C-alpha cells in the first residue's frame, strides 16, 4: 500500500510564506500612507529648521 498523505513539514501555500517586505512595499495603499507620513515629517523638520 502507498501512503498518499502529504508530509507534515510540507507548506500548504509556499507562495504565501515567501512574500516579504518587498511585496508589502509594492502595495499602493501602504506607499501612499508612507508618503503622507514622510511629507508630514518633512514639513515639521522644515518648520523647525527655518521658521523657528
């Protein structure tokens, strides 16, 4: 008889586990959020450096 059960160490979805930071940064909503936060930080730094 052949054992047809998958081994326990085999990943269920290998493509989902291999996604990392570069995949997350390629998502448009995340990049828009990071752009807004970066602009707010830049505006605060310019205000502190040149206007105070």
